[in-house]
């Protein structure tokens, strides 16, 4: 890992995520009754549980509003969820204030133009592989995985490796098998 990237990762305590295009592939499916469906990747979920077990916090900021986001966030221990955020920077600042953290302690993961303001105001800006060009250009790190395909897990692993704690996570799982 590059020394600069490792240094950025070292300070991260809060992971802030967009939903559509980051936690999902970006597609939105509507049922006949108007029910909105989203597909989430299981490894992103495992990664977020590992993140929580490492004593870290996470939040969601999304421009859309969907009940399934609250359900998934609850399953993953994400306590701060802001939906319907027309101004993601204002929502981001609200999350920082409630967490009592500085921008350098935050990793924001995004994929599209509305994510540019928080990507430019955080300690570690991550764009998913299939993000728009402007989001990729604003990022310190671009994942190999696309949105909804394990990109969040990749970002979590990057940060925990940079903080020197990923091997402890792996070892804990290896020891459970004994």
C-alpha cells in the first residue's frame, strides 16, 4: 500500500456510504404495487459487521428514500441513516457533528456527481470502480469492484489493512475454525 494512502487510512474512524451505485449496483426495481427492491452484496454486509466489531462507526447518506435501506442498515448496525438528502454536503456535515469527528477521520464512498462535495471534504475519498469519471477523479482510491459487487468490503479491508488490524480480523476467523 502506498505510504500516503496508508497514512490517510490510519485516521479513519467513520465510514459514510451512498446507497444506490455503492451498496447496490444502482438498478432500482419496482414491483406492481410500487414496492422498491434493491440488491445488496453479502460481502459488503460481512465487511460492515467486521468494521463494527473493530469498534468503528458507519453512516448512510442517500438522495433517495426507501424503507429497505432502513431495514438493511438495521441488520448491519448502521445507526445514522439520512435518506432523501438533496444536499449531501449538508447531510455529511450533520453526520460529522453528531459523531464528533473531523473530516480527516472520515471515509466517504460514492459513485456519482451528488457525492462530489463529501468526497472532496473527507479524509479518505473512495469511488467505486464503475463511478462516473468525476467521482473517480476526486477519489484517493478507486475500488476494483463495482458498486453492489463488494466495493464497500474492499474499502473496509483497505482501511483496516492501513491501520494494521486486518490480519487480526483474519486470524480471529481462522481460530474459530479450530
